[in-house]
């Protein structure tokens, strides 16, 4: 006879942990099911660790709304919990005159998103702030920051566990079925089990679509397609010539090879962008020449041999080459017709920044059944 539990959160990345925390604080009994042997082993630990301001997302989208709300929650939360973070700020730069109009477009878009602290910079002001950056114009984002993502995830987990939540590692959801008594999940791994859940939150990140397809009763038409985009990061040897993040004008599909400065003051460049057909974190060192060329558009002082291979990350995309820009997809019962199921797809950047806001959004989505 399967065990009956209240709420299962599938996936212990930063978003799954934020949701588990929110539900546990709301009084739900929560079990977190994680297929790997540790928390946050995929997208949550292979990113830039940037707290985004909310500039690049189309007004009215979930990405725009949850990023801005999440940023505000993140700074408060990190200050309260003593989690290492810094408002390191960011400049977005135009390297040629033809890109200045794009800067102005971003500023207008950011204002519509509720980001009202951007400051336009002249060439002279940019030179004073970041002498190594070659740009004709730019603007400053004072609310962009950096956070220790692992410490953040441990804090979310601690909050959830302090309210009775439990974490089950090495617990891959092998299959499932929607029943009249709840959602039955068959869990493999070191301690196989079957559980019937009142509520299931599919926050499996790169594997969210796979998980939904394994649950009988979830309409196939409601599950978006799966695409993977890999990004490489190179680190800079020696002392960072930058004191803040530096972003060149973005392309349609990504933000270019930008500079991020970590909490230790070290500098890295990336990510780039390429489509892959499976989750594979191998580093392609043949991309080095591309990095040098892209970086020298705004950092002409980059010396040969200064870049070292860093790491790769993979974005869980729901739109392929024909639909590069997509929004977060967070589906409740009204979207797929399955009582008690919330499925999250395409939670890429700014998922880290948005995590606390996503947790609150999911809690509100299932609010009618929180006092069952």
C-alpha cells in the first residue's frame, strides 16, 4: 500500500528548494525528491550567480514580474540571514554608435518593469568607472548584484527542514499516475518507494518535461518541447580589471559574452550560447578564439593567453532556434486539468533571482487546497 503524503516537490535546485520552503512555512507537509546525490547540481550551480535587476525581459511577462519581485525579496532575505551577497552593480554598454538606440530601448523597457534606478552614462563617465572598457555609451544598473548560490540553497533547505520538510536524495521519480485519491509517484534510487500525494510540484529543471511525460494522466499537449542551450565560461588569470559586471548590448537569444565579477573579486566571461541535444557538460575548448574576439569588442586590452577554461551550464529552454525568447511556464490545474499538480518549465535565467518570488507564486497558485 503506497504511503500517503501531503506535498512532494520534485527537484532540489534553487527553485524547488524555494518552493519547498514557501510551502513548509505555509504549514504544508513537504517531501523534496531529488534524483542526484546532492542539492543544486545542475542549472542552480552552473550559472553566473547574478542577482538580476529585471532589465532584459519583456514587460508583462512572468520573467519580468518575478525577477523584479524576486530581486527585492532576495536582498532582504540575504541581509536577514547573513548570506554572502553584494550589490556589485552592472554597466550595459554600446561599443558603437549604432547600438545607442538599443540602450535607450532597454532603459524604457526596464522602467515599464518597475526598474527605475538606471543611470545613463557618457563615454567619459564610463571611462572613469571602468577604464578598461571601450564603449561609446552605457548605463548603470545599481540594483544588480551577486549572491553565493550554494549558501542560498542551504538556507532555503534549512528553513524548510526547520518547518518539518524532508529531503530525499538519490530519489528519481520513475513514473506516476493521476488517481482519484491524488497523484501516485513511483520513486527509485537507493530506497524505492511509492507515494500518493495531495500536491506535486514538478520543479525538475532540465528534466521537468521528462518527469511530466512519465506521469500518466498529464495531457501531452500541455507539456512543452525540450531544448538545451549550453553556455561556456572562461576565467581571467590575474587580478580583475573590472570592479562591476559589464554587459555588451544583447543579441536576440543571449546577453553576449559578458563580464561577471564574483564575490572574491575574480573575473569570468560568459556564457556563450549553442544548442545541444542532451545534457552534457563537457567543455569545448575550441570556442576560445570566439571568446577572445567577442570580449575584445569592449575589452581591447585582453592579452593572449589570459583566458582559462572555466565551466559550462545548460539552460532548460522551451523554445528552439525558431522561438528564441520565451517566458517562464508555471502551470496549475486550470492549465492542464490535473488536480494538485504544478509544473514549471523553462525556468532558466532569471530563475535564481526570481526563486523566492516563484515560491510565493506557486503557493498562491495552490492556495485553495492549502487547508484541505
